[in-house]
């Protein structure tokens, strides 16, 4: 069967259509049919007025309509649409959800911060090439950042209102980010977490920049190790450039040029705070977590 997952994020709207052929004890076996990404900056201004702006919503509706057409073209039998930080925090989120339903027919599920973290962790663990000792998943989004790690036989999750778009709009310095993250990173370190696995546009973008990718190749990015010194060096270079100059960097989407500095500051702060050598990059994230969870529900259906 073909399942489509739509991730309505603060900065980007993404699509994953996957065909699941069978299931194993570890999880479903699937082939990616098509993916899509459109930067709509839905969360523009959300940190200032707590409202989704109409132009940002219209950009998002256009992207979602295009994705709906793709799900129909490729014969997706199920569509899971989920929204994260921007919609979660918006005072007018009900208006947005009703308009999405009107334009696409989809009922969007608004994930809590903890649900977002859990889905990211599920996607990462299923997609790892090899097991990692004491893993800590970091998901840097546009409006929030999640940390997820195993503890006492379960999974511990923390979601913070700290994202690349939000920190850019607040003109946050790295000292501000360190202050926000200090307590969380101390708690994770005390629990034994030590190996960072990163998901989200900030992390994959930093890998693509380091690899100087003129054309993005997810197979090279997945499992790539971003060393602390590399992140620090990229950040230093980016901070010395104008937005226009950043837009010319191979591996950096022009639409992300204004927010990449804030995202890199969050990544570097996490690496330094946990005293880990770097971040292992994962291409399997919240979308794959939602896919696996839907598969689990489907198997239980009589």
C-alpha cells in the first residue's frame, strides 16, 4: 500500500509518499515513491504576535494543494497530515486547520511538542544504519527544538520553543541560546546521553554545505558525521556573510539563508554542551516516524 505523509512545519512543508510492501519485526519495508519540499515560512512572525499571517497561510495552502495533486497522481491510499510548532502555537490555528480541510480535504493533526519528539525518535531509530550507544536525537525545527533519548526503559523527550526561525526573529545570539539550553543539556548529560543524532533542515543543510553539494543527495547525507570543528567553522563563515552571499553557497537553499545562522548556533551549542565530538546526520525523521506509526495502526486493523 502507498502512504503519504505531509509535514507542516514552521519553515517548510514536506511530502513523503512511500510504498510499503511487507513488514518485519523491526518495522515496515518500504520504498520511497516521491518526496517534496516547499519553503513557505508559515511561522513568519509567530513569535511576535502569536498569529499565522495570511500571506504565509496562502503560501502554505498553495504548497499543500500541489502535494494533494501528487498524492492523487501516485495513488496514495492514506494521507497523514501533521503540523508542528507554528500551528501548535498559533492563536488562529483553528482557522488554519479549517481552511486546510476546505482546500485539501485533509484533517491535520497538530502534534504536541512531546509527540513531535517521539515521532522524530521513532523515525531516526528505524533508519539508523547501525546501533548507536546512548543516542540523543536533536530535531532543530523552525519554531522548536526537540531532544529525545532513552531513559529507564522508555524514551525521555523535551521540546523547547527554540527554533531557527524563532531565534532569527528574536535576533538571538549564541549566548542567549546557551542560556536557554543549559539546563536541558545538563540533564541529558547527567542521564548518560552522549551521541547526538540530528534531524531537520538545519542539520541536513550543514552536512550539504560541508559536502559542497550543488545537487542534494540524501544517500550521502544520511549517516554523515558533522564534527564539532566543522560546525563551528561553517557558523563562523556564515556569520561573516550577508544573506545574499550565503545564497550562493553550494548545499544551502537560498530560502534558508536568513535562518541558517540561528540553526547552526543551536547545533553548535548542543554539541558543546554535551561534550560530544559531533552530530550524526539522519535523513529519516518525523515523517518516517509518522509513516511507521501509521503502519503499526494498519496492521492492528481487523
